[in-house]
C-alpha cells in the first residue's frame, strides 16, 4: 500500500520524501528524542527515517510528515509502527521544536489513528511511553487512550496506552 495523504482542519499528513530528512535527523540528534532512545545521529537517524518509509511497503502503514496547511511548514512525524521490535502496532508522534502545546500532535495522531481503524480495520493500537514523557501521555489521554498495564512492551519501563475505535 502506498502512503496516503490525509488532511485535517490545520494539517496535511503526507508521505515522507528525501528532502524531509534534514529536519527529521536534526530532531533525532537533540535531547528532545531522549524518550525515543535518542539522541541519534548519522546512520541511526537515517535508519529510523527509512523505517518510517519502508513500513508502508512492508506493512501497509508507516510514517507521515506533519505539515501546517497554511504555509507548508514541516512540524514533525506521525506514524503507525510495526516490525520485529514492536509487540503490537504502535501509534506514535514527534513534533519538532517550537510546535508543541498547540494541539498539532493530537490532531495528527487522531487523523492517522482514524485512518488506521477505517482502512486497515485494526481493532486496537498502542502507544509506548517513557514514564517521564508527560507531554505525549497527555496527548494519548486527549485521544481517549487508556493505560494498559497488561500489554506487552518493547521496553520494560514503558507505559502502554491503548487506542480503540
């Protein structure tokens, strides 16, 4: 399945392109990526970027760039992750510096979540969080996800929040 382009009131969620890597890699090189196991540089950052794209071919879902509709500014990535490192399909998001606190992550994640439930006919998605990642936990709660302490996790210390249609 090729990656879709989704639109919301304020956002365009579109397939990633090679030109998107510099901003993606710059985010991963900072402390802001610490809750994702970072910082990452070089090949590690490139590998994560390629994972976002390759998942579309391998699993029929993956990462989409979050662009602001009004001016086309790239603000981050929203994704449905899968693969050998993920016990379940994961709904994830990351916002580049300066775009937090404006509802963009919630809006983008809701759009991709709804797409995944409708198009992929999924009955559940999870989001994995480091316990100190209060901002992303708040997004999951705004999306209606509930903490699931019985869910398998990729990292034993992660908190898991479950999304349902």
